[in-house]
C-alpha cells in the first residue's frame, strides 16, 4: 500500500551531499543515528510546547538521521550487524521521545474525554499501538525475512500526525485514533508480507 515511506529514496537523494561529505571525511554512520535521536528529542520538546514549526524541522532532522545512517554505511562499505542494532535502538528512542512530547502536550492542553478516554489516555493507547508494526517487522527479520518498513502508517506518517497534533492540540484524540487504526492496519499488512516472504522457507528458530 502507498505511504509517505515511498518518498524515502527521494529524500535520501536530497541528502546526497551529506553522504558524499561523510564518505570523504570517514564519518561513522553512528553519528547520523545520534543526530536523528537528538532531532527527535528537540522535536519532542517542541511538540510538548505546541511549537509545531520547530517540531516539523526537528522531525525532518530525525528522519534525515534515520535515512543517512544506512546510506552512509552502504556508501562507505561499513555495514555491520551492530549498526542494524544501533539503528533500531535509535528509531525506538526517537519514537519514545516524540510520544513523550505528545503526552506532555495532552496534559498541558487538556480537553474533554472522547469515547471515555482523556487526550492523554488516547496518546498512550496510540503509542502502544504504534509498536505493533515494529514488532511484526522485527519478528519477521528474526525468522529470515527482510526488515520491512513503510505504511500505510509508518514512522514518517507518525511524524506528520505529531506535527498536526502540535499545531491543533484539539485534534489530539482524533489524531491518536487515526494512529491506532493505522498502526493496527500497518501491522496486519506487514504480517501478510512477512508470511508471503517466509512461505516455504525453512524455520530458523522457535521460542515460547
């Protein structure tokens, strides 16, 4: 299904000068992972304060860091399993920082309960639901499938909705509901793709 993740190659091409510069200077891909997490931390603070233009810029930095670490690793020929681990840890930390900003925003701005849930409760439910696509992707990767990304509601879409919520806090419960439904749908789409990729493949392990 189409999603904003389809723009990743285009976005990476826009950042090619950073890739070339990193290759020329021998910059570690891990630097860009750290830059992405730092961008997410600043974005979380901006979201909490409702400064959506700053949040937009900092989330763009977060996505740039997430794009560049892999691009630089491939360009320098230094891809390694530990880099995959660091990338995942950076992405998860960045997600948590963004959700923390939304949680603070929900407390700051208040609002009426929707369907029996306060805005903060909606944010927490959405944050939990947003982990489902990642769980599916990592489980598939552990079984031998490629690490799947993308939507319909993946990392890029979550960032876009976070900016919308920062700009219009009154929409926070509705945004959270969209993220819950979208995350469940994304997890289902990825699970279906993983099943197809692993069909007929020899199991690499099992666990309780």
